[in-house]
C-alpha cells in the first residue's frame, strides 16, 4: 500500500508558471512508473517500521498516514524529477528536489535510530506515554512513628 498518490507527486512537481512535469499514462515518466516508485518507497518505510517494532505496518492511523504521505510523496517526486529532467538538465538539481531528498534521508535515518515515531502507535514493547498527576506520599509515608 502506497502512502501517497500520483496526484500528490504531481502537485509537487508542477512549476510556478505551468504544469511542470505532467504525469499520465503515456508521459515520461508514466503514471505506472510513478506508482511503482510510490510502492517502493512505502515498502522501504514499512520495512523500517517493522524492524523498529511497529505492529501495524503498513500504518493505518490517520495521523500516521498524513506523516508518511509527505515523505513518500517527496521521495517519489524527486525520483520523478530525475526521470523527467535528468536527461535534459544533466547534473543541475533544483534546491527543492535536493530538499525533498534530504528530508526523506533524514526521516528514514531518524526512524532507524528510533528518534522518529509514528503518531498513532508506538513500537511494540515501548510503553505508551502516560499523562496525569503523580500521587504525593503523605507525611506518614516519610516517617515511622514508634
């Protein structure tokens, strides 16, 4: 299950002055290729989540899906840009594409190190945070009277 769609990628790769990269059945890259990249990137994230102890991978929580959508879409958008413009622009990579690649690289590194967690679930074996007050001991708990 991919966490993002071709439409998510399309929204990232459009240009300020027009369509930018158009993704469709007969474009280069094609919608089928972009869908494949989305699946591959999502599978990589699922593998990391499983290795970190998450029971539900692919993730299903609404907030988890929003979080993962961003990174999957950015990585697939970078792959799309390279496939479309790489031959034309050569080694010249726009700052936004570099940022998408760096965002994704940092995200998966945080996941692997256990510094990044999903929002709607915790890794298996990790206690969920408990919010509330701490019970203060009474005076009798401090002193023993004889």
